[in-house]
């Protein structure tokens, strides 16, 4: 798509999170920001940030850390550390150190190139990278049981205590460079069940607990809804040292409108140009997705490219958008080559919203073992989501699945 022909520098609704260069586009959550900025005025904090996928938890965390870095409170690597589901403690600490080293080189190359702390940590990072590379694919626990085994199979190349010493020293280096509180590390992907099993995340948090208390290192722990309740239930040692929790809810519709107007103005070239998606379509998508911005903006992008905007169609009406969105969702589902039983299961969830295994088995007329097997596959394909409610696991359709079966 040539966005300049439509009057914009680029697609105005990029799904990329807020960056250092786009802080002015951040919208909403004023009270949450006030609370978190007060917390960040302390040192050695552990702040949990949670919210539904796609509502902007990463952008919120980015706004916090980049704003703090502008004030020279923290040295904050621009890249968050996305915690993968098969990592052990050494993998986590290695990734954190490597991320900090890259950022020091980018932001303070002249100041750190002869610094002993930096040189030793960079050398360590390279040695560990080479070790993982030489060990091969088995270092990443890839195989038939990937994501299902709860055993920690990654190799250990260096004692965690040694990695911790280097991480602490890097925090001291940040102080020497003028950052009052040290380093602010952002851990993403802390999604219980969707990414990590409860057992594995319990292990990782327990193992990392003492390292979360290293002097001059603060942490943003970013994950899906229920992250803090999981920590409270399963990781007492970490729960005791959490500084606070902030829950990111979807923007209200007026703020959603403000965000749209702000982005259109930011990316517009020259005189005001009408955006090719009608306002009622954007409102429909907000209601349909319950304000999940990433999903909304992804659908808008796909529609614009599919519907030959500027050639065959000038403005996308609500009627055309509804048909296009449903068609896109159905196409995505078809790529999984699902069985009739799996399709029927998704349809039941789309119609009823949320059900447990027993309720699904009753509706489908199948035994629970068969239903559990289908759910496992659909979870793997991300066509079904799950949440824990007490002792029960409650299943609900993904947005693609929900949209595909719209009446």
C-alpha cells in the first residue's frame, strides 16, 4: 500500500508498541501512570503490569521506562526481554545481560568501551552466545514435547551466581553514567498458560527471586491478566517483594477516539486527508474486540490491503467491513485444517462464550477425554484461550474464532 497516495507518511495504526520516538502518541491511563511514576522514584522496585492481550501493556511499560530514562532516573534498554516458555534461570539472566550490553553500546559507546565492568560483561555475553550456538538446537528444548514437558532441560554454561554478579556490576555502571536509580529491566511474555505452564513459571520466578533484589536493578514484569494472582497463589517468595501491581484496562471509547485522532494527525502529510475507514467501522471493531487495540489495528490493515483502497473502494462502509472481517477470520481458521469436531467445539464456544470441559462434553455429546484432546490442539493453534477459575479451567474462543462464527 502506498500510504502517501492516501495522504499519510505510513500506516497510522502500527501495531508496534510505543517507542522512545513515539512517546507523544501514548494516550490514556493517566492515573496508572501517576501511581507508577511515584513508585519509580524509589529504587530496586518490582512492578507487575498486567492486562488482556492487545490492550497495550507493552506500550504502557515502554512509556514508563522511556519517560524515566529521559529524566535520567533509569538506564532502560529499548528492547524488552521476551521470556520464552522453555527458559531456565541461566537463559533469563543471559538474555537480560545481553540486552543491557547492546543498549550500553548503542547509547554510551565512548563512555563504556574502556570500562572494566562493561568489557568483562560483554566478553561474558559473547562466550555464552558461542556456547549456546555450539551446543545446538537442543539448547532450546525444541522437540516433540516442546511446551508440554515441565522439566527444565536447557544446559547450564555458567553458575547463576556469576551471572548475578555481572548484572549487579552493570547496575553500578549505570549509576556511574548518571542514572540515579540504576537499570530498569522489562520482562515481557509472562502469560500464564498461554505461554508458560504454571509449573514452569513457578520454577522460574522462584529461581529468579533473589536476582530480582539485586542492588540498582529494577524490574517491570509484564503479562496477561491474572499474573499477580498467579504469583500470590504459587510464588510466595516473590509475592512478598512485589512493589505494586497495575492493571491495564482497555481505553474508554472517548480515549480510543482521541488516540485515533492523534495518530492520524501525527502521520498525515499536508492538508487533512480522510482516512479510508469510516468512524462507525472503527467503533464496531472496538465493541467487537472489547478495545484490544493490537487486534483492531491489525484488522484495519488487513482490510485496507484486501479491499484495494484507493482503487476499487474509496471508503470502507460498516456493511463491507463486517463481511471482510468475517472472511479474514474464516480464512485464518481454514489454514489449520480442523476436523468437524474441532470446528463444532469452536462454534459452541463462540455461541456460549465460556465453558469448562464438562459443559463442553455435554454440549458436544462426547466424552471428556476426547474434548480435552481437541482443546489441547486448539490451544496450541491459539484458536481457544483458557483462564483459571479456582480449581477449574474455563475455555473461551479466540477473537478469530469468535469473529468467524458471527451470525
